């Protein structure tokens, strides 16, 4: 891990010749990068004397580094800033940093170039999938960054000058859980009386008086319309994952399909039939309706004498993520749906049903619409705890940006809590790692390689409380 980069921010005398010329902030091309570096040298080497000879560093050589510049109407570079992964000699963990903000002497203050570049850098970092974005700024510029919404974290000295480490609040995970799960606490109380004790908000429901577990999931209508065969496949996948999270062996599926005509319904059912054959779980009944907008839901039935609850964790227990990292982004769903299943053999697909029984955890949840972090928050909420995840330890595919992986639907991924290290033999195509713990409190924190913990979920996910 690299140390804090020598970030230097906007300084200098008030410009003497005001200009009202408009400017735009764009991603720099080669010529503009050269002009930006020349401007940096003028500001940081010659004007401020913070560096001797050159301010270039390893970040400039990192191909992932993005340079933004403010261009005048005639193409002159008025200022620039770079943003980049904070760890230059390792993978992109979703931790990005802004640095080397420089503005030409005659473009400072009155044009608002510096503020515009900072805002653009924040937007660009989020577009890159960052879950953390920070910078180290000269102390006299703290006020500017506070005004723009940044939060000061610590004070330090660089090159003999006081600096402030500031964080840009990124709420990507919070927005996701708010959009997918936050309403549940207000919607479901009238039904919760019928849920078996200890399983409120769980992936499936133990059927009273039996060893059956039932799970039911619906597919987004827009997805059914866009990709009906894939929707049919996923309808089986998500329900079988729900059974797997409870340690249940699947025995049967039921479907409810709505479609505008028989031709479209046939495409949906083809995907469901392919999944049924691949997993070896029969569709034993259901309902089909034609002449209506597309809709699809599936119910899965499984058996286990000892279902694993989603809310069985306790403070002090370790959190483990077990996932199939094979495959890739589903076409047209890059960043949101990871397809780890369509290329697997039936034997491989059926084998993952044994993951949770082999781990024998105290709590388990399969990662679904709220993403890996949001799902961890649901397990923690149901357990009456807070969760802290070590970002660098979470199993992540090489082809997926960490920010996308932690917020997508990952195909097959389980979050489990354990009171003792698991000594389980797992299928060879899954990866499993302890990557966090349950603590006292609420919400979910992300712990980064420098030890800083950022808040990904500030409180509960569903509002349904403990199971």
C-alpha cells in the first residue's frame, strides 16, 4: 500500500484581470494532459516551491489515472485535477483519491475554476464506481472543500505546510438499500405475525409442522420484457439461492407467468425449463396468464430439518463471503448483474446447495437486490448487530470493479456468520474468505487498508428489526 500522496490544492494570489469568459470541464486528452502538467510545474515548483524540479510521481504513470481540465473557449487550459486509485501498486478497491488541483494565476477565484474541477472530480469518481473518495488539501482551502460538501477527517503536515485530509461522502450503497429494501419495515408488519419465530425477513420461510422451506421471488417486469429467457433462468436461480441460504435441499418449483401472448410466454418458460433441467429441480405446477403485461414469479420448495436463519448472528462473530467468481457481466447488465451460472454444469450448479450446510454458520443470507454490502446489513439488522467488512478481503472477480461487485447481483454469493473458523470442504469453483465481523451497533462500515472505516449503511436496511 502506498502512503498518502502529496496532494496540493488551489492556492495563489487573487487574479488582477477578471474575465467573464465561459469554460468547460472535460476529460483531458494528450495535449491537454501536457498543458496540465506544465501548469502544475508552474504552480507547485516555481510559484510555491513545494517540489524541486518536478512534481511528477507514480500516480502520473498509472494508466488508471484520470485528468480533468477546465478549458477556456479558445482551448486554453485554465486548471486541472487528477483522480486515481489510492493504491497505485495494487488492485482498484473502490478507494479513489483526488490530487494535484492547480489553477492558472489569472483564472483563480473569480471564475470558480477550482470549485468546478472539484465538483467534476467527485462526479467522475462516482462514475468510476468509487465507494470512497478523499484528498489532502492545504489548510487554507479547507473552507472551500467544506462549502462543496467535503468532510474534514484529520490534520497533517506535508512539505512543511499544514494540510487537511478531507472525504467526499459517497452514498452509493445507501441509495441502493433505500431503493430496494427500506420500505419493507413499513409494509410488512401486518403479515409478520404468521412468520415462524426467528425468521422474520428471512430468505425463505420454514413451513410450520414440517421440514419444508418455501421461498418466493419475482423478477422485475422490465427484465422480463428485455430478456425473457434470462428472466426465466434467473427466476429459478434466485429462489434456489434462497433455499441454499437456509441450508435446504431443493425439491420443486412453481411458477406464475404473465405475458402479452403465447409466443412471449414460451420464451420465458424456455428459460425456466432450462434452469429446471440444469439444477435438476422439477416445475410441478403454476399459473399462466396471457394478454397482459409481462410478469414472472417463482416459488421454490426445499427440505431441511434445521433451517439456518438470516438473523442468527451475534456480536463478536466473524463474517464470511463465499462466492462463485467465474463468468462475467451479463450483456446489457454490466455493473449490475454478474452471470456466474449459465456456463456451469448441472453438477456444479447443484453443488453450491451444499455450501451453507458445510459451513454450518449461525446465520446466512444470499446476496440479492441490495448487493453484497446491503445483504450483509440485512443479516446484521436481523441479528441485532452492526457489520464491518474488510474491503480488501472480500472475494472479488478480477474483471469486476469493487464498487460494482459490492452493489450488484452476483449470481451466487453467500454472507454467513460464524462463531468459530469453518473447516469445510467446499466446491472447487467457489471462493470463500472471512472478511469482517459483527459488532455492537447498527449499519454497515467498510474498513479500508489504511484502517479507516467509512459508513456504507448508516442504520438499518429494512426497518424490520431483529428476527
